[in-house]
C-alpha cells in the first residue's frame, strides 16, 4: 500500500512552492510576519528564526543524525548547533502532534512539515491538554539545553579581556562603589551593600590571579562604575592612569553599553545578580538617554526574568509556609522584594510622565503576591538561613533608614496608579477635552489624596523643618536623607502640576478652576526652586526625568505669565523661567560630549537624549510662529524676532563648524571602547582632552559632517525663544496648549 506520508527518519521532500513562513510559525500554526532576520513570534520567544530557503543554503551540520563531536566545533559553531537543535526539536513536535490531528474527508493541501507518529492516538478529550504539556516540555528542554551550552554563546575571551583592561584600579573601584551606594542606589536600593562589597573583593581577587570573572559579574560592576562616573562627573578624579583625562560622561556611556552587551548578548541566566544588573542598567539608561534607547529591552528582559524566578509570587501562602518550616535567607528575600517593587513602582510612575506610556501600566496589583520590603538598614538584616520573621527587624517609617525613600516612592507610585484608574483615557490623549463635573470632581478628590500624603510624610521628608537642630544632626549622620527629602517632594509636585495642568488656562477665566490654576503654579514653582537651589547641586539633579519635569514646570510658569501679565509677581516668574532654562541648558550641554571623538558617525546616547529636548523646544518655537502667522497680529514684531533668530542661528552654525574643524574629527567606524575614549583625551593632554570639553559645551566635539545641524551652546533655551513665548503665548487657546504638551511629551521620549 502506498504510504501517504514519509517516515520520521526520511529527509524532507522538496516543496512545490517555497514556504514563506519561518519554521517555528509553520510548526505552531502561527501567522508569520516574515521579518528578517527574525520574525515577531521568534523574537518574542527568544527563538532563532529560520526559513526553509536559508536552511537549504546553509551547510549541513549533522550527518546521518549524528551531531558534531569535536569540542572546537561546538565553540565556533554555536549558532549552527542551536539552529540544528531547533530543527530537530521542531521535527519531534511535528511527529508528536501530527498523530493527534483529527483526519477529515475534505481535500486539503499536503503539509509535509507534519510527521505521523507510531504511537497510538490519545483520546480526543485530552488532545489540547496533552499537546500543551508536550509543547511546554519541549520548550523547557530546548531552553535548558541552550542554557547549559551557554559557554559556546558567551562573550569571547578576547572581548572580556578588552573590557577588563578598561577597569579602574581597586581603589578607584571602591570609591565608585561607595559613590553609587550613596547616590544612585539610594533612590531605589536594590543592592545589599555588604554583599556587594564582598563581591567587589572577589572580583579583584580573581583579576589579580588572572582568572576571568563571569560576564554577569563584569556587567554588574560595569553598571556600578558607569552610574558613579555619570553622577559624579564634576567631582570624581581617577587615580587610574589610563582613565585620567577622560570625560566622565563618555566613560559612563562606554561602561553602560559594555554592561548591556554582557547581560543581553546572550541573555544572562536568571539570578539575583543578573536581575540587579539588568534593572540597574534600565534605571541608568533611562537617566542617560531617556526611555527610547535600551530601556525597553532591559525592562522587558528583567520582567521576564523576575517572573521566571517567581518574584511576583514571593509571599504567596505556600512559599511563606515553606520559609517558616525550613527557614529562609532573609537577605535573599528582602533583595527580591526590593527588585520587584522597584519594577512595579517604575512601571506605575512612567504612566504619568508623558509620551507613549502615559495613561497605561503593565503590572496590576491583583496579579502579584509580594510584600513591600522591610524598613531596615542592610547591615541589620539577619544573614544565613534563619527562622525569624520580618517583624523582628522591620522598623516603622518614622525611623529613617536608607530604604525609607524607596518605600515612600512606592506609595507615590500607588497614587499615580489610582490617577490612571480614576481618569478616562481622554484625559491623557486629549487633555482638557473632557471637562465634565464628574472628571473634575475626580481630579479634586485625587488632589486631596496627594495633599494628605504630603502632610503624612515624616518630619525628615517635610520641606518645612520644625526642629532644625535635630534635622541637622540627622543629616550629619545620614547625608542622603537631605536630597531624598527634596526628591520625594519634587516627584509629588510634578504629579500635582500634571494633574491640574489642563485647567491652568481655564482657571484664569473661570472661577470654578481657580484652585487648579493656583495648585499647578504652586507645584511648578516648588519644582523650579528645588532644582535651582538644591537638587542641581547633587548628582541626581542631572537625571533625565528631573530635567524633563524641570522644563515642563518652566513652561507652566511661562504660560501663566502670558495670560496674567499684570499680576504683581509676573516679573519674578519671568526671571525664574529664564534662570531655570539657563540651568537646564548648562546641564544638557554637559551631556553632549561624544564617547569617541575619532568617529564622525558615533552619536553618544547623551546626544540622542538631548536631541529629544531640542525637539521639544523646536516644537514650542514652531507652534509660536505658526500661531503668529495664523493670527496676523503683531506683524511688526514677528519679522524682527525672525531676523534676530536667523542671525543668531547663522553665527551658531559657523561657530559649530569652526569648533568641529579645530579638533580634527575624522571618520572611523571603530566600536565604542574605553581605549578609544582614552586615546581621544590623551591626544590633547590629560587636562585638555575630553574632560575639558565638559566645560566647553558639546559643539567642540560635534561631528563635522553634522555641523550644519548642530547648534552651539545656548540654542536649547536662548532668551529669544522666551521673548517669543511671552510675546505670543497669550494668543494660544486651551486647545493650542493641550496639543503642545502632547507633542512635547512625545518628543521627549
């Protein structure tokens, strides 16, 4: 009898028509978007995407079903081994699943990707369940096998050696770690300080004995070094000779990019250390380059790893009973809680800062069973396996610790989630379009919750100090509490300003919205004051989200001056706006040092981030000029401002071209490395290399082929721009301002 299908052992027959879907999509009956090099389905599952045409052209890696046996072949052919493993597992899937497909009498095209099985058919009632279990088992087998063979796909020895050569000395590394713990990690505290110090000792002990640490360990400390270099760029001085004279911003970007590569190519295996690295990098990349760079990839990778480690079920009833019965490593438990709640709080906070994430969040509180971290210093958490409960060391929030700010940040994020849940989507997509009493009543109710939360802050986080002597003694003991106090109030007032912003202009004309106008202005003034006088003196003041809210607050004050120019404090607010924007301009220019001055095609992440701010300012300028042309008013003023701006623009471009030519920028596609940054700085001397460019603005290091597109320092927030704002801003209506803030939010992400 003629066989309908070839056996499992026979080779695949040639297709009459070349299949257009990849193998995974065909085997799973998924719709393939035919993307190259990887379709969406394969990319989302972290699977290799192979097409029949590519497979036929690729050299065969197996002969008669036998894998290559030479270990060197595994080392240098990891990609082909994984591809072969995928093909063999998929062939096994087809063989298993084909036997369970019900036969029909209808004619249909033959599918040669399916294979019959010699096993007896399972009962039809269990088809779906058994198929799902088999698929999960096969996927788990493939994942586990790939993880075990990670040495073949791990970074090459030469690459790790090159990264290690750029490491600071152990003394510098200790200073960088101390700075990181006191500043960057103090904002979310996902490290355990004693453990991290021990890991640093182990790292340099390995390096001293010529042992190469794991890629995850290297990425972990590269992230710490990058964060410290970025945040202390004005005060930190390296003792390492090969790092002297190098821009701290450039160095931070190099180290951050190396760390990202180490934990994502290939993906790091699930572990606390890997998860700490990924989430710390996500936080750092957000502050250096905004959320349009590596942030999305790192966040989703971290979320996937956290769920695989069951961090969202950490305090479920079975796990708590198991810890009570068998004891637990409470350091491990507390760090996992910190990591999870940092991810949750960041997700909720990002839903209220503008851009494409506004009004949405991913993590729902009803889908997690993890307690908040304990309010305790790291050194007081019991170590080893113990049978204690958290209540034995958890302190009340009235007792300040290094994690107290983190816990109040979670509460602030919870308020944001309530805002998202309480207001309609139109509030975020088209602010001000829905001014119904119900919506405004919700806003007033949310405002009351914010006011109550601010009043409930402990004395050490209040802006008004009732006992200066006690407070000063506390700050002397815990210096980080001072800027944490300002930072939590900064965040809460940015939220209040955003909540009431759609009613700012309406409040100038309708008494019903007067409270919103006053609260919006009051919160914006607090934001400006905190940045100008306090946060700007600390490293965290250069974080991107701080600068973004800073710019938004300045525009809010400018809007009110436009509509209420006769108020007694209008002149003072104008000066506040100008002072704020000049400070913002100085901070942004410090970020614009290229990471490799020899590469004309290299654009630093700092440049990309600042470009988003430039786009926001250009949006404001174009909106003003468009409104001027539409109104046809002040015709005598508009040409004057336009001519003045054009003249200023011409001078800037000439200056940019001269500055770029002066440093002799060439054209090279060399990859980013610490060595490149060092060479670029050393060519001009240790004191006049890239380090000196921090004070000169970014034009001195701008690529010459982009000189016509780069503006000199002063372009972002020039006084001429604000002359236009104060001159023409009053002609804007509610819709104009709402549309502008929507555009500016999109441009800055």
